[in-house]
C-alpha cells in the first residue's frame, strides 16, 4: 500500500521549523520534489491522462456501493472487514496517483498506483464508532464545502505549473508545495467519506506534518536514536505493519544511543503518540554531476 520515496532534488532554501510539528494525521500522502521535469510529457499531459481517467471512471462507480455497504456493516457491528476496507483503500491510492499525475507533481505514469513514486498509507482501524458513522453524511458537509473551494486554487496552481514547466522545465517550488497540500486535503476528505477512518480530517494542508517534511528531506530523525511505532501494534496499517513503520516515519525517540546527544525528554502527559518533536534539518550532500535533462528521455 505504500511506496517508499526520497527527496530527489533540493526543495529550495531550508524552511524554519516550528516549535512543534503538526500532529500526524493517519492518512499519509507525500511525494518527493522532482526537480527537472519533461516538457513534452507536460505538454501532452491531458492526452496521456485519458486512458487512466477512462479506467478510473469504471472503477470509481464501485466506491458508492462499497461506502454504503461499509456504512451498514459499521453501524450494526462496530467493525469493518479488512478485505472490504482494503479494496476501497486501494482504489483511493490509485486516485491519489492519478491526481498527482494530473496536477503535474510527477512525470511517472501512475498505472494502478503500485509503483508510482508517492507514499500513501492509511492505518486500518479495528474498532469503529457507530455514532460517527451513522452521522457521517452530516459531519462531512463542512469539509465538502471547503473542498469545492479548493478546486479553484488547485486548477490555477496546476495551470501556472504547466506553463512554467513548458518554459523552464521546472515546477515552481512554492506552487508545488501548495498543490501537493491541496491534494492531501482532498484525499483525506475522500478517505473520511469512504469510511476508511473515523478521525475528522484537519483543516490544513499538512505542510508541517512529520511525514511531509521527511519526504522533502527538510527534517530527519537524530542519528543513532532508538525509534518505536507511532501507534500501537493493535492498529496496523496496510500490509500488517504499524503505521509509523509502514509509512517510513521516524517515530518518537525513547532512548538515545550510546555516545549520542543528551537524552530527549519523554512526551508531556496527554501528548499523542503521533505528535512529533522537531528534528534537525537534513544536510543535502553536494553533487558535481551534471543535471539530467528529462526532455532527452
């Protein structure tokens, strides 16, 4: 369900990290900044995207009966079968890959999203809230209104990026962060609407979450620090691994390695396990290799 990636190009000058990173929402969507991009692939993006849209349209029609079936099962039993849950999550992963490709965040073709260079992970919840599920259609209404408003800046950002790639061969870094954040918001609302999680989606772009910063190479865990899962093993992610390890997220340090820096204090009482402390900024190694031009592919 996840595809491990690393930042492929510097995302610009180091960002000042806040005093505390944002809580990690259990629907993770991150990508690496691509650096140089192909002009001809960007110019023909709509044509290249047509087969994916046609195939996705056929599969997309299955999401509504799946969501309704999930709603009935959760309301009456308080649980959801992992197979049914995983099928909806797999379709959403594919949608995430197509959305990333459509908004020019990556040049790689999505296919079924299996090998697309993105990280998309959702933690499987073994127990579900009947009340939150029963009133899901009402609870999601504010988010749907916001999502409708987000599509305009998403379209404008993608259009500006399309022109910039055709002229300079690069996606403007600030707009790339914005478009990726808008995609993240939309996909989390979709996961909430499909009953994949009961946690209410945050009204943020997720730019300061640990997984986002790590994917861009802007933050790393201290070297030699012991790590533990961010969520209990009773709540595994897709593939049976805990969310923190499945998504490749450095998790709360519990004990410094011998000879490392001073001991890191434990989390304050009531501080969630998915709430991260800031990490030192990653040093990007210098390179003397000539920059690859994707237009020559």
